[in-house]
């Protein structure tokens, strides 16, 4: 076996998904260097099998065993590629912890990632769903992704335009069997304008007695908001938002808002983004629990595992929620995590 990866058969995944559901993978590879991927994926055990790239497993729901190869990139390293004064180009390995990278950037006096503080997961997972929170998206700072292309069987570098980013969407999410992300490149600033417009951010800074916000201050405000509003996966199994916020035409949003007073809407590139949490809460699901599966009482968009729920039970609950929202609002919610 190569020293650059470890391959295990019939591997338990219980500790590798933040829902904390029980599942196994036919094969699991921990890959310490991208150079090992070519050899690993040519092995008879792994060739042609479905591949699932798993970081910290914070955006996945296993509903059954995975009869394929789980790849966990554990390569590390954050480095400055070029320092142009105001702009600094940074390279980060896929196996780094996302929030660790955010903290590193703030410690260097760099801005751009502060609104994305405390998002669970690895750096390599971040581009897959184009992580976003508190008015920022990864795609705004990302300049390139390094990945192994299983189709070409080669290591490639894709620039931002090639990554096909939009709200919680990317090329990597659309072609999950093709790409294994190995590193990202980011363009950070020494004094970028701060993004304070997302509801709650300014209020949190005021509550912290901050009058002259810095990137570090915004990061702290976001951490405080997240800790208060979202259940901590270390305490109760969950994968963050379980559904995407639906995007509808402006006319459709106006019609729904006439029929349902208080439904929040936000501008989106192709119309209006509605609050899935609001739709779910108004169907009465917030805090609902059946056996081990439930809906967080902190945030209606987060499904939780109170302990011992199976992935299939959580998925069954998700489908009931989706059906009830469809019936009441005629909107079909799409899951945000990958369902396997
Ligand atoms: N709301 C409810 N009930 C709730 C929670 C929220 O009605 O239980 C309504 C409120 O009106 C609130 C609005 O929903 O004003 C928006 O809530 P929030 O600010 O929490 O944002 P969200 O749209 O529900 C999105 C992301 C989160 C991200 C937050 C903050 C998606 C699918 N989710 O949630 O991302 O942290 O914004 O920016 O876009 C994740 O992707 O896993 C995730 C947690």
C-alpha cells in the first residue's frame, strides 16, 4: 500500500457524518496527497465504483450502505501564493478545516471570509455547494479549484468561471462522480469593504458594543449568531439547512406574499428567494419530533438526529415536510445536502 493513502474495506461511516447516522462504505480511502489519487483510482478494488468525497460529512445524509469508494482528502497546508499589497492570493489544501482557514486569514489581517465563519466542513467541501452565509458566498473570493478529474484521469486546475457557481450549486455538485477537489485558491483583501447588510449582523455588532467594525469583529458577530440560531452538530446530529431556499419569479413571490402575510423574500439573480424555514415553520414542523428524527426547535430548516435515528427515518421525515409545504404553498423544496 502506498504511504500516501490508506485503504480500508467495509468501513464504518458513523463518525464521518455530522447527522451521526449509522452507515458503512465498501471502501474508504484516506488520501494524504493528491498525487496518490491516480494510483488509488486505478486499483481493481476501486476502479469504476461510485466515488463519494467526504470531508467532515457535514452535508450528507446516508440512507443506506454506500457500495462504493469514500475518499477523504487529508492533505494539509495553507500558503500565500502572491502578496500584491492590497490583494493576497492564498492556496489551501482540501483537507484543511474551513473555519481554521477563516481564522488563519483573519490572523493575517485578510478580509473576505469573515461572513463565512464557523461553517462546518473542510476546505475541499466548500466549493461543492458554494458555501454561503450572512450575505457572502465562497464564489466571491475563490479564484480557482484544483481537482482530480476522474474522466481525464488527471489533475486539473479550474478557474472560477469553469466551476459553474450559483446559489448552493457548482459543477462539482452537478457531476459528483467526476471531480475530487484537492485544493482551492482564494483572492483575499487587506481592506475589503465589510458586508454588514444581512439581517442580524449590524444588530449583533451593536450588542457587542462595536462601533467601528473590522473583519474580526464581523467574524465574531457571525459566530455568535450561528451559535445562537443553529444547533451545534457536536451536540445534536444535523447537517445545517436541510432544504435550499426556493427561488421563484417576482410575480410568483408577490402572489404568495398576498396570500401568506409575513412570508420573507430576498432578491435573487433570477427572481426572489423565499425563506424555506418560514414555509416549514408555518406548516407546524418547528420542534417536531418522531422517535429520533426531528426538526430543530432553534431553526425550522435544520433536521436533527436526537440519537439513534436512521438516515432512512430522517429522509422519511424530510419527505413529509416537503409534501406538506408543496400542498400548502405549491412550492417544491429541494434538499440541500447530498442524499445517498
Ligand atoms: N425563519 C423562520 N423560522 C426559523 C428560522 C428562520 O421563519 O425557524 C425565517 C426568518 O424570517 C428569518 C429568515 O427565515 O429572517 C432567514 O433565516 P436565516 O437568517 O437563519 O437564514 P436561512 O435563509 O434560513 C440561510 C442558509 C444558512 C445560513 C443562513 C445565514 C440556506 C439553505 N441556508 O438560511 O446556511 O447560515 O442563511 O446566512 O441558504 C446551511 O447551508 O447549512 C446553512 C446553515
